[in-house]
């Protein structure tokens, strides 16, 4: 099967993954309006390309908090990678390193942080944290991540409780007995998912800052008010995210929310985006609207389901090629030339 675009990997994953795993990866909350809107919203944005620019030499590199990556697409944190491929997050880490980009490893990984870090020594890895009711568990994970060489701490802020994903409820979704949430083993009953602390507030950013010297990136911001609070609490980065439409259904597409967040932040922290990135031109639109980098969630899982590390590299390579081509066709030879002038919102 020739894999030409990310939808080809999606079709493969849908065909070959066990239904319960496919449904878990695909799920959005309620009737999936936000999940679907994340993708549709890109169709309402059009390019304003500039022609007759010299695009014979292309530079698609960028920097994440000072560290260079080969192109502005990283891997968003998603849980349970062994549902997609036996080596799980170790394969993800290897693919990200091979493509010289950033991998955000989830608290809900099915490999330990040690295994993830050892799989890709020297690779750029951030650790994504869900704050546990038992704060000692979270403190240990943060400090372990820092000691292992993870270079950023991503606090996911949009999951005080898990959103209602209908297919997971219907399927009675639960990890198969041979898979474990290796970083939380013994800490809670996996299927109940009642271990997260819904009392977390902005003050807990100060608590995290007291535990670690890692830069803190807050994930799940959708409004200018929260962007301002994030900046005031001294975070180094913001990921505009609606959790792939898996949490509060009815929030806007991330590409639409990006605009107000970027305006509020005024360059005081880096702003990234995830949600609905399926083509290189989506990446270009997000950068034009002010994102420094984007992250992919489900497409990474489809790549893993296809061929593990190799499949994920294929996904990243296709996005990279499409991004380079879109940039060139829009008249930009380097990422620094991408700006707001490149896009317009259609009236539809
Ligand atoms: C997620 N996401 C997520 N986010 C997070 O902070 N920690 C996690 O463990 C998970 N787990 C997770 C599992 C699955 C199966 C999905 C689809 C998503 C959200 C993820 O980081 C990201 O916000 C979205 O996936 C981005 O949207 P796309 O790229 O999937 O459209």
C-alpha cells in the first residue's frame, strides 16, 4: 500500500487495529463536534501566496525554547502507545529523534520514563504531566523526568476529569491486562481513572516551579484570559489545545482560538498548537497565525500502528515534505518569512 498522505495511515489504522483501540484513539467528546471542527476550520483559511520569490534553497528549521528542530512539527503527548505497536513509546521516541524533532511523553505511557529516555539518547524530549491526587507521585515523576534529561515540563490543564467519549463508554474501554501505565504502577486503579486531582489551580504552577528548573509549558489554553494568566505565572510556553476534541465538546477549533492567544501573549512566551494537523499546509497556516510549532496526536498513533518507528518516521517525513512544498508555493524560503500576511479567513 503506497502511503502518500496522512489519511492513508488513518485508513490503515482503522482497518487493522482492534476496534477498541481504534475507537479509543479516534474518540472525541460527546458528538465529536470539536474534534471534527479542528479539521474543518483549516478549510476556512486561505493562503495569500507571493510569487517570484527565490525558493530554490529552503530552510524549514526552527527552535523550541532555544533548541533547534528540523521542522516545526513535534509529537503531542498521547497515552497507551502499546495499543498501537508492541514497543510503544520507545518506538515513538526513536522516530522523533531520527527526524530531529520533539517528543512529548505522556504521564500515561506504557513504557517507563527511563525506557523512553534510553531509547533515544540525546533526542529532544519533554514530559507531560497530569497532576495526581497524591502529590508525591507527581513530584517524583517531575524530578525523575528532569534527572533523566527531559528538557521541558508540559502541564496539561484541560483534564480535571476525563471527557465523555461515547465509544469508550460503550466498549468499556480499559487497558488490556498485559499493558501497564508504567509510570504510575500501583498508584491507582487504571480503569477508574479517578486519580487525577480536580482541585488543581494556577497556584500549582508555583508548586511545580518549586520542584524543578525545567521550563514549564501549559497545554490546553484556548482564551486570551487564560493566556494572560499563563504569562503572569511565568510559564515559558503555551500549547493552544482542546485535547483533540476529547474534553469539552463545543469549544472552538484550535486554529481559531490561536489568534486571540497569540494577540494576548504578544511574544512574551512561545505559543504552539495541536489539533487537526493533517497536511503540511495546515502547519503553514498555524505558523502564519503565530504558532512557533505544532504537534500531532492521532497521526503519530496511525504511523505507529502502520509500522512502529518506521511508520511514524514516514508520517513525519510526509508532513515535512508537504510543509516544505507549501512554503515554497506560498513564496517563503525560510520559516522566518512566514507571517500573518500569508493567510485570510474566508467568509464561509
Ligand atoms: C490524547 N491527548 C493527550 N494529551 C495529554 O496531554 N496527555 C495524554 O495522555 C493524552 N492522551 C491522548 C490520547 C489520545 C488517543 C489522543 C487522540 C489524544 C491529546 C493530545 O495531546 C493532543 O492534544 C491531540 O491529540 C491533538 O489533536 P490531533 O492531532 O489528534 O487532532
